[in-house]
């Protein structure tokens, strides 16, 4: 009997080809789209969005082309609690969260995988540019995509062993042009659809506006301070700023300055030079061990503190069982509380955690 897999179909080309590849491999494929928009009249209709109603129509048409069953599954409540509410509360604490990581951990896998299991599926599959493999030590890990420029492993570091054991990611074996070529040959209606960008539930990219609408506040009002403590201005709320930000500060000092720190309790927003953003030490907590049960303090790993950064050689030391100190061999820029530090052992994720400070 063929194994049954539910493919999370976003209406994009990657998840569409994912469904095709698994069907070709002999799996019994079911297509499903997560309904996560928060009102019956969805406003999120940007081209390439994975959240809008048009995404459902695109996914449905692809399922018809591939001759696979297709469903829309309601995850509004889970998305509200585990993604939107986490996002807004984190910003109010002075953190800069990555909602894609929370969505992957709690909704796409935490809730979606359970739903897939409930309908008898053996696996959940997505169109991520990443691969899942079982290592010689018996543990499952996420392996980098064959194409570095599209690699999406960073946002998958928080998946559990149980989740990975029931996950398929066939797209990670291909480059983006190859995926589009497959879609073209199949005459899929999404072959040339643009990739999704930005945070899907903030339709105009204005995070501060969104958070104020959701919570009624822009966070603590306060002052701009230079790294030496000199007060150089006032601001109307900490939510409007993030580490590394240079534009939109509303303050002119005659030379470029960057946000280097945010204190959500006092309202202080610290400004400094670009050099002040660099650090060779980063602390992270809420550790998820993936490829290894525990980091080897004598081993050289690589790690990155932002999605788009290149991994940098490092060593990992434990502060306690749930907090690590990452010592980089060369400095990394803009390590931001709330973002992820993801640690690699070669091509595989060894583990990672949430940055708390540098």
C-alpha cells in the first residue's frame, strides 16, 4: 500500500511541484491549504501571497491539474494565538520576532501535521528549499538545499524529532529554475507566479501600524540615546524600531546612526555607529537540539543570526541547559533579540535558539 502524504499547498509554484514530485514517487497525495486569514473578507491579496483567497483558487486549480484530492483546512485560531499574538507581544517586549519560524513550528507542523495524521496521512510535505535526512546517530535533521540562494533551513530549525520523522521536502533537491521548468512542462497555472514576500499578515509591510491596530499602543514612549548615554531626541514608541535600523528614525545628527539597542521597559532606544552593531558573542535561549542531542563544546560549527546572512564559524558553550553562548570566529552584524541563531554542522542543522543578547 502506498504511503499517504498531505502536501501544504500555498498556491505557489514550489508547493505545487512538491505535490507533483511526490505523486511521481508513488505516494498517495492529498493537497491542502491552511485557512489562516482572520476574516471572511480577506484583505491579503498581494500577488504571491500565501495567505489570500486567491492562493486557495490557485492551489485548487493545481490539484485539478495533478488529479489529486484537495481541501481547505481552518487554522485561524491557531494562527491567531501562535503567530499574530506572539508577534505583537514580542514587539512590545522590545524583541524583533520572525513569525515564519513560529508559523512553521506551531501551525504548519504543530497543528497541520496533527490534522494530517488525523486523516490517516503518514507524512506532511511542504515546498521548502530544504531536505530532511536521518543522520548516522539516528536523529533527524534539516539539510541545506542544493541551491544556497534559495535555502530556507534557517526558518525550520525549531522542528522536533517527531515532526521531522513525518516530514518530506522534495523541492530541496532542485534549483528554483528547475522547479519552474517542471511547472512549465506540466502547464501548471502557477508556473510563473511570483514568490511570496514579507510578513504575510501585514498587508502593507507597516509592522508598527499593524501592532498599534492590534494592541492599541506603539510600545513605551521614550528617548533616543547614544551609546555613551547622551540623550539626542524623543520617540513615540519602541515598536517602531529594530536593531540595525537606519532609516525612518526621524532624527538628524549629521552622520549615519543605527539602532543598536531597545529597552522596552524604560523606552530607551540606543543609537550608535555601524561598528557598534557587530559582535563576536551572541547568547540564545529556548534551545532546540536537532541533529545532535547536545552541542559539542570542542567542535567548530557555523551559525547565522539572520535569514539572509552567511554562516560564520563558531563554538558553542552552555550557560545552562536551555541557554547557550555562541562565540564566532569573526563578528556578525545586528544580532537581534527575538531573532533566531541557527547552528549548522556542515550542511545539517545541529540546533538553534532565540537570541536574547549579544
